[in-house]
């Protein structure tokens, strides 16, 4: 069960209104009413969905979890029958395609319905790692140099300016899917092999970006027009920290046993000079605005030994599970887990879509 940590004064809403909340998710991730008897491995894929759904119910909201795969008729019928006041969007793909979640949000806007999280334009810009880097570069926000390797095209040698080592990953997949130690390549042969792996296994274009040696930092940002940043969070390897490069692989992100084995911990970034801390937070707010994000997001960064800051990517609608990086960072800022979800709901209600402005 979701365990509520003692809320602080800041995280406790003055007065809670009971809402009808539709929680939108993939149909394979609709959680059971109880997790009694489930192992950690069985719970892991749907932990966010369970935590959000059960906590919203504990807060007194009328909640309907809705699983969607490839049929928007399911969503339309729920809108007509349940008539939610807001949709809590946990959907990360549609029809098996990661970037299609933005079209589901567009559908909600066409139906003139409120929702939590990011708007369609922000999702489109952030999902495409090359496009987002081009936009950020135009606005003079430092990002790693990169090259895109499309599917169904002859492999071409990367430009000379793009020196090895390179990190190869999917252009559009989220959650570190497909990223492993082998994703860090040191020569053209390895680059070709890994791009072919991404094409074959993930079915997407590949992007290779210059590997930035440094500290792996995360910053939660939330808001629509007025933005707030959460405390800077850091991923650390506490077991053999110098054994290989620091990469947020798929195993690092999601495999509990691997995390224990490598001593992977997340916590507040320590020993940052005030000027560096302020520069990171400013850069994250700028990134959020430039990519037209709304609701809430997590910005991933690298900080080099000589103090340079690089934005790796922005992740709209990041993992909201209890104990996850976003929720833990928010708790350190004074928000209990229920307070986080209430804040996300509040931002969904306050977001002004075009159908509301008359534009």
C-alpha cells in the first residue's frame, strides 16, 4: 500500500475538494485494488499507476482507472459515462508508439477536457531528442553535440566534430529503454552496431550524442506560467563508483536487484557552489519554457568537473511513483506524496488550453 509520510504545513491543502478523476494509463498497467500478495517484481511495472490511483482515493476523490491501448472509443465512452472533472494522465504510449501519447492529449483538448501534465506541443518537442536539442541550442542552452541515424538508410560516418566516446540511444523512447553499457561506443564499428541494434530492437531512429563525463543531476520543475524548481537531485554509485562510466541505463533505472548490487542511490546533490546551483535552476526553468512544457517535468543534466552544465533532455510527465526521484525531491521541499498529487491536479485545473482562452 502507499504509505503517506507525515505532511508538512506547506504540503497540506487548506481545503480539499472531492473530484471525479479519470486516471489514464496503458491497459496492461491497470492496478488491482490491493497489492497484497504481489512481489516487488510483479508490482514494479504498475507501481506509479497503483500509487497514484490509491492515493487519490485516500484523498477522497472519486477515481476511475482507465486502460487504453489503441482504441480512443474507450476514452470517449468514459468521458460520457463517468464525466470526469479532470483526467490524470499517466499514459506513455498509444498503439505501441511512444510519441503517440501527445495525440491522446490533443484528443482531450479537442473534447475540451482538463488533464494533468504536459500539453501536446511540449510533448512533441521534448519527445524528439534531436529536435529538442536543436531548439535548446538556438536559445543558447548547452547540450551535447549529436547526430541522428535514421532507420532504413545507409549508415554514414558521423561528422568529425563529433568525437568519441558517444552514447547511442533511441531518438524517441523514454525511460532509458534500450540503454545499456554497450550504448557507450568508442569507434565507428561499435557505433554502427549499436545504431543497428536500436533500429532492430526498438524500431526507432537512433541518436548518438557526445558522452559528457560528470555528475548525473535531475531537477523537477512544475508550473504553467509561473514556474517552481525542486531541489537538485543526483544519481550516485556507492559500490565501486570508479568502475566504468556513470550511465543511467535501463537496469540502473528500473532493476531493483541491480540497483542494490551497484549501490545506486538518489538524493539531494551536495557540495554544489551557490553560483552553480543557481545557474542549474535558471537553466532548467529556461529549458522548460523554451520547450513549451506545462504541468510538471524533470530536466536531466550533466555537471563536469570544471563546472560546465549540459542539458541532456527534458522529460515531461516523469515517473510519479511514491519514492521516485520526483516525489522524493518534492518531499525534501516540503510536499508529502499526497501533496504532490494534489499539486499536479491543481496545475491541471489552472492550465489554460486554447479552447478555454478563445484563441
